[in-house]
């Protein structure tokens, strides 16, 4: 009887871990101000991030940045303090694909990326401990108006590019003015099955009220 109970507990552990991973974690505050064709328009107030710049292809970028960023929030800072993990983890290109190793038109070509961990909203920038790792820097992002397309699935580049293209096409049809490069946002832990993962494509748009969105 005791053995059966232990086996039942062992089987429940992965389910409990998955449930915990799917629970809502803290995210930056935002207000949904309008909805478009397959996306929504969100107004974000300023918030802080820890970030790393890496040169890699799409799928290697987050892997290379994750270790120093996780180290920072796990005490790898000059105060030795642990900071809460928030969502999402953001990844944004900083330049055009490099010709090194492949054609410049290939999406798998190495390029510069910025990968960011969102910092707890209750910590002002001056309160965050300086990173011990010189690869990590802190930044306060300004208030922005972002168009956001949400989707489920794995973190592969092909799936992301499909969603990115759909968002950019919808924004072009709406008449919105796009500012900057799209951002890939991950909201779940790596062990969460792909079909349960929440992902988003975000892109800043001009906050001039010119696009014919359906206002809430």
C-alpha cells in the first residue's frame, strides 16, 4: 500500500510542476486600448529590464543570453541579492542578418540580438543591484504603444516568422506606423510542452491616433 502511494506521488510531481509553470507570473503592467485584425494594441508604462547583447542565429541567441541573465537574478550581482523571475523573456534583433556563413537573406544567419529579462515592477532602477557580469546591463524602457499578436506553440524560428509576418501585414493594412524591429516574447519555462506555451510578437507603433483601430 505504501509503495502504491509513493508511486502515485511520483506520478503527480511532473503534473504539479507543469501546473506551477503555467500559473500566471508577474508581467509588466499594460492597458489594452484597441483591437485589430488578429492583434491588440497595448499601452505600456515605463519598466526596467536586465539585458544582454549576443551575436547568434535566432534559436541560439536566447540560449547564449539566458545564463548571464539568470545568473544576475540568482545573486550574480554586486549585492548578492536574488530577484524574482518575471515574464516575458524578450528577444529583439539589433541589425540586419550577417553574411557570415550564409546568404544575407537567410533568417538563420548570425546577427546581433538584445535579450531581456523584465525586472520586478516594485524595484526602481536605482534599487536594482549592479550586475557582476559585464555582459549584463540595466535599462529603463520608456512608455510605449505596442501592437501584440499572441500565439501558442514551440519556440522555433519558422513558427515565429509566420506570426511576425501576419502581425506586420495586419498593421500595414491598418495604416499604423511601425517603429523599430519586432520583439519575440516567451512566457513559459522550457519544460512546458510547446502546444501549451504562450508566445507573443510585439512591435512598437506610433502613438498618434492615426490608425483606424477599433477602440475599446
